[in-house]
C-alpha cells in the first residue's frame, strides 16, 4: 500500500497546525504600533524637558560657585543679564548660547557671604525655570515656572 493511499481512520486525532496566522500577527503589530504612537511623543517631550533642566542646573551650579568664591576670596560678585545673556562682574558668560537668561534685579554676592537676593529666569526652548537666590544668607533653589 502506498503512503498516499493511507486513509485516516475515525480514531486518528486531527492535529492543529503550529504557529500563528497572518491575521494574528497583523493584529499584534497593529497593537504595538498604536502603543508606540502614544508613548513616543510623551517620551520625547520628557526627554526635551530633562535636557532643558540640565542646562538650567548648569546655571544654578555657576551661581552657587560665584557665591562660594565671593566668600572665600573676599570679592563681591555682581550677576546681571542684558539681552538674554548673563554677565558676572561685567564679563559675559558665553557658555549658555542656546538659553535666554533674564535677571530683573542684579544679584550681588558680598564678601561676608551674604547676598542681595533675586531671581534668575532661564528660558530653554519651551521650558522656563526660575533660580531663586534668597537674601540675606544666599540659599539657592531652582523651580519650574
């Protein structure tokens, strides 16, 4: 008897094909695509905000070091801004070209370790951060506007 002539008897179980059908795979790919279409824009905006906060933190670090230098070296430091650029003792700080910095009232760090206090507004793209220098002891904090 040839193999092609073998008939399946009623007692032989019917086997199911193994694997996924094309429809099942298309449904899974569609669901994954929908999840990415929602999550990628949110993740991208979070990443951009993180990058902007890193730039604002660099300014916070610079201001903090100016406070420390004024006390350690006994020299006053005057921080002000003009046309979106920050200057310390009249010298422009060029490290922050992609930021717009606004200081309404100049901030002075005195030799004794005290300060006049004030706010520094940092605009990084669509994000705004406020660095607050508290008088008289010079506490420095950053918050989002």
